[in-house]
C-alpha cells in the first residue's frame, strides 16, 4: 500500500461549534452540511470534544419525549477523543481505529483542529488500494 498520509485525505477547514451551542443548532448544522459530526472548540479555537449525529439523535429523542430543559453541545459532547496527527499514514490510522466505534476523527495540530477524517475516507482509501492490488495480481 502506497503511504498516503492523513493530511491528503482529511476535510480541511471543518465546521466547528462551541460548547454552549443549543442542540437544535448542532443538529441543523450536521443535517444541512451532511456531516458525520462536529468538533467542539473553546474560545481559543482549541479542540475540547466532538458530537456525532448519533449523539444528537439520542439527545433529540430524549429531549422531545420529555420536553426537558434545553440541551447544549456541552451536555452531549465526547471529551475523550483520539487526536489524529496529520502526518500519520492512513494504514497506521486504519489499524489504530479498528476498535474505535466513532465515524468522525479529529485531525489536530498544536491543539488546533485542522481537519476531520471519517471512516468513509478510510474505507474508500483501503478499497482503492485493494482494487490496485487486484489489477497488479491480474497482470502477474
């Protein structure tokens, strides 16, 4: 597998939210931009967590059923996340993330979010490599 690095595949300049963003605004951003999720940043634009569509789904269901108090990004965000180095190889990342259930990964450099990577990006790259392997095998 040719060594493709994360920086080549990541979505640059991803949309972000702050922790006091209301859930309805988080959902609207995810839906309107067809995203797997969003990074949560602080006032210094440092990554402090992330929220996925699944997290929003669960929170919206509970909130709409019980008509609870407003829900904010800070209430449902994951603050334990794997910060991916943009210079890591995609094969190494694919192995590292085998046990990670998320579909959204944050690419961080100097505590700043510089991009996102999705499981779709990783699968697509692995699939392209497999296709190349098949073509090479057929030529031999």
